[in-house]
């Protein structure tokens, strides 16, 4: 029975290598090095009798496997940091130090070490790079290039080691399905390429000659590695280029992918010398700062811009010939290229969650509304459900939640819009543990939250002079209006950033503009929430997580019912009118939603502050304190 020891077995290539070995070699035993945290998950992937997870650490002495003494025939070393944006120290520990540990492991067992290197070992070399070439005096444009060179050098320099080196070029998705596990390499630019689909497809697209590229699908890399393991059995020192022998420019790669989005055919019109000069200028000084800033906003690591084009030709004659004899053929990029883009668009595109359903902007959206069992919250929930949203209402009282859920579930939807679901959860948003449990449950049962509406609130109408012995008034108001909203926002923010989309609507108050008397505690809590949201919005702009503050005037809800003066007061909004403004914030995502009176008060505070303050003081004297506020 042949035995294998595989590092990086849980990775995108590693899982497939293990699967291919099991498929083609029925009489094998595979041991896979895994971290303790991923051992149980890895065990679910394969038959435990044929694939045994071995808990260890790539950078530990003896890989942390002091008690492992099983005979091994082949060590396939796949584990490495493949992300050029990762810091140099991390790459050094994993790619170089980790490889040295694997060398020691293979030597101790007399096993053949199959090292998965990379064409990155060629660095910035210009010219033909064969399978027999290694150290050509090349420089290295990134830590990734350097560490891949040094790890391969460690293997070549180790006496007594039986080894083979495999150098894949840029690995893309599966040629049959397009499947890829992450955005990397050319995938960083797919979002920009898709914009070219808006250009007339029959017109030629003038492009700069940005140099050559070399990509191969993951299934070709996997099939090649497994097929070559026993090729010329026992012979050490072989190097295989798992690359595309066809000379292909970046423009050629674009043309292979463009049919997926009906893009025009590109033609190189700007010579490579001019393009190289322009790229070199873009890396330095203010232009470099601007370039890197724009790249980061587009989700592109700046280092990728410096390394995306090759000035080197990788020959693979020996490898292609050997693989052809073993029945492994490289698929044509022109044939599988569109599948790569299609899979990316469906599964990896950071903007995929921001796409609007043609039936309506809220169809299929998950909207979580606090204080959703009554008043503005319930009215907002009804309007969202009518538009096809799946609404999640949250409140403290379970009886009110059940009644509201029953009522909202019967709401009619707009013509041509599928009915939205309404579900409810009890939660005290002032309790951090309650909020954490709520978010965990909601994400488990609904997968995601598109919009959070912080509507739950507490209002206190009491002058400051009557509150000097009531600090709890301020604490309770802040607990709900500020800390409760912040608790939920903080709990959902990482989830929204990861999905690259999210919107938070805060139902605040016109009081943050009017600064009216007797609402010091209330206005302060709402102003604090707005300040928090504005600062966070500036941080999450590139992550497409946005914030809207809806400043409502006095609205007829249970919150104002205890104040007799409001029962016949003119100008009080209905819950539906207020909810329509919240709905506007959900749909249009402005930074502010104001009322006319609020804007007038805001203008007065800035243009005529003394007069405005005098008017507010007269209102304070005229209306007087409520009986509850005076303790009567």
C-alpha cells in the first residue's frame, strides 16, 4: 500500500489532490497535516479509513508530530501562503521555514518530497525560463516571489533528499465548472472588466500592451501533480512546469473571458514600452499614493498591480510531453475562460449581494427592525413586507410580537411582488448577551441581514432642573436609544463588511436639530447615535456599508401617550407618515432624512442662534412642565 503525507490538504488545491489520489489509486493511505481548529471539519470531507487527519503545525519542530512514526512513501507539500498581500514575516514563516520543517520530515522517513513551487521563482526575469532554470540572477518584486524562490532553493540544496518540484503558473478555477475558492490574480480585475460589457461588442477595444500572462485551471494542476508522482518512479531532481505553453498577452486573456459578459474584442494599440513607462511612473510619488488608494477602494492589493504582467516565457515542453503520455491535456483558455467569469459573478463577485431584484428593490432583502411590534416599527415592517422583503421584527414583549407577526403576515403585497415573510424574536437590546444571541440566531436562520433599522427608543420629557436627582433618566434613555442601537450595529457590522453590503437606518429625532427644552436626555441620546453612525460611515464606505439618520418630528405612538399636552397638539405625525420616511431611508439610503420644520430649526440654530434660543425659551415658559415631570 502506497502512503502519502500531504500538507495543505484542506486548501483549494489540496482537497482536490486528495480526491484525485483516492479516485485513481484505490490502494493508498493518506495522512493530512491539519491544524487542531480545522481537524473536525476536515474529517467530514473524506473516508476516515483512507484519509487520516494528523494534527500538527507547519512551522513547529518535526511539524509538532513527535509521536508520528508511520512509514511514508511520498510527501506532497502544498501548504504555503499564496496571497501576495500578506506581510513578509508571515510568508517567511510559512513558505520558507515551513518548507524546511517538511524537508526534515521527509528526510527522516526517506520519502520522496513533491514540492509545489510556483513560476514566481522566476521573479522579474525577462526572457525564456525553462524547466532546467532556477537561479538566473533575477530580482523579486514581492515577498511572495522571494519566499517561493528561497523555499525551492532549500529543497535543491538539501543533500540526501529525494525531491521533485512542480511550478504551476497562476491557478484559476476549474475548467469544467469555473469553481474557485477566492478572489486572486486576474479575478481582482473581473469587476472592472465587466464594465466593458456596456461598450458595443462589435467595436474593437483599444488596449495597452501590458505584457504576457500565464494561467492554468486548477483541475489541470491537480491532475498533473497526481499523474507525475509516479512518472519515472524513484527518479529525483525533476522539475515540471505546470504552465500554458501558449504565449498569451493580458489582452489575449481578456479576449478569452470577454464572451461571458459580451465584451468587445481587445487589440493592443499602445506599445509595451510606453505601457511599461506609464506603469513605472504610476508607482512613485503622489501618483503612487493615488494609485494605491484607488486600488484599495476597488479591493485590489496594490502589490498585484506591480506583478500582474510577465516579461518572461515559461517553456513546458518536457512537462507537456510527459503529461500527454499520461493522458493529461491542458484545456484551452478560450473554451473555459467564460466559465471562470460566470462562476465569479455568481459566487465571488463582491457586488453580488448588492444586485437588485428586477421585481423590486426590497424583494428578497432581509430587514431587521427593532421596536417592530408597534408604532413606527410595525408600520415600517408592513411597508417593507408589502414590497417583498423578509422582515425580522424585534421587541421585548412576546405577546405584542406574536400579535404583530400575525397582523403583518396578512398584509397584501404590491402587484407583481412575491410576498415577504415576517418573523419575530424577543430581545432586550440593552443587554449585550441578548443581542449577541439574537444576531447568532438570526444569521443561522436567515443567513444574512441586508438592512438594520434601529427604531426602538425611549423618550423622556422633563426639564434638566427637574432631573438633577434623576440621573437614571439619562442612563435609561442612553441605554435604549444609544447603547442598544450601537450593540446591534456592532454585532452585525462584521457580517455586513464581509458581505460587502449593508445599510443601517437610525430612527432619530428632529430634536437633534431643534435642541428643544425638556428633551435634553432624549436629544443627547439621538445625537450620540448620529455621531457614532457618521464616524462609522466614513470608515465603511469602501465596504458598501452605509448609514441613514431619519430625523422624525413628534409622532403619535405609545411613546407620547402619557403626555396629555400631545393628545390634541397640531402637526403630530401619524405612524404611517413617519414610517414612510423610514422607508425612504431604506430605499434611497441618503445620509439624512429631515422634515421641513427640522430644517427650519437647524437653519435658525446656525443663522440666528440667539433669537432661536429666545424662541425656545418662550416655548419652555409657555407650555410648562407635565404633572409627571413635577412629581404630581
